[in-house]
């Protein structure tokens, strides 16, 4: 199993990141991808790759930070993204959910920053990790408008949420779909109309990736505690049950999906 999206580069792991990494690989994980949301956290994600050959980085500006970049930010991001352990641009996209700590960034600013990073990914021939929260229709419209910039396997929709129509559109564009610990939660997330388990059941097994989004979205039965990459195994076991297959078969397919999207050997 691979945790294809987590944030060991965040402050909640400052004191014990080495122990968390060691525990994850001891549990059987084959690779961990740390993902940036700002220039600072992207740099830290790259720094973490030096700790183990099985650590990779995805770098980018999250829509929450789209209004916090200075002139020259895309050049700085490109410099970071040219590191050999960077395997994608993300997490990038659009987010219309109003958070207590951040509110909603002006949509036109989000779009400008998103589109600039689509262009960067095309220049560097890197896949995308898309962040979408309650903005699925606009995300799909932007991706369709810039379809010429997308790779044949353009990347992943991280921690997918949205309507069935958005899911079908993402699959139609060639994207793979990431599911996290919240797929184990019962009921609808705020503002959503489809349970995540229904999306996981619908998504073909050869288009699924497993993520934790650590330190967030801890799966049941550990919900309420800090999430860690090794919990990707719990997510994988839950999805295998939804798909009515055995965990080993799902594990092999998810590993292959990861290699297909990010063109790395694990």
C-alpha cells in the first residue's frame, strides 16, 4: 500500500516525524507522498524526501493560500518542483467551503493561481493532485478548458467529494480518484449530497488511490486522534470490503495505479 497524500511536513509532526515514518514503513507501506499547500510547506515536503528513498513530494499552492502569494511565486514553485523527488504538482484547485480560520478566498484569485499551476505542471511534465471542495463544477470546467495541458494520465482528485456528475467527469478526463479516512465515516459531509462510500463503490478499482491526508481525516476506529500514514492500510481494507474483493488484490492494484500516475517504481 502507498499513502499517496499526507502532510508529515505540517507542524503536528514536528516532534516525532522520524518515528512516524519508521512506523509506517514497518507496517508495510511501500511509499509515502508528502504534499505542499504553500511555498514553505512544499519546501519542507522536499526536505523530508532526504530521510528515506521511499518518501516523495508533491508541491503546490492550495486554494486557501492563493491570496497569500507574492510576485515571483510561480518561479519559486518551479524551482522547488524541479527537485528529482517531486512527482507532482498539488494540492491545487478550488475551494468554496467557508472555514472559520480562512473563509473563502476570492474565486477569481483561486482560478488564476490554479491555472498558473496547470501551466507549470505541463511545462515540467508532472501529474496533478487536485483539491476540490464544493467547487466541483468549476474545477471540471477549468480542467476541460485547459485539456491540452493535461497528460494522458493527468493525475488525481485528492480526497474526492462532490456529485456523481463531477466524479464521472473527473474519470472521463482520465483522473484517478483518491479516497481518505473519511470514506469510513457514515452519513453526508457538510454540503455534500453523496456519501463517500458510494463514490468509492462506483469508482473502478483500477482508478483508485489510497490516501490519509495525515494529520487529518483519521479513519474509524481511530477517529478523533491524529492521523498517520500507516492508516492507509485501514482505508485500503475498508475499500476492499466495499469493492467485495480481498485486501491483497486491492493493494496490488492501488500500487500499480500509483506507479501508472506518478511514473515511479516502488
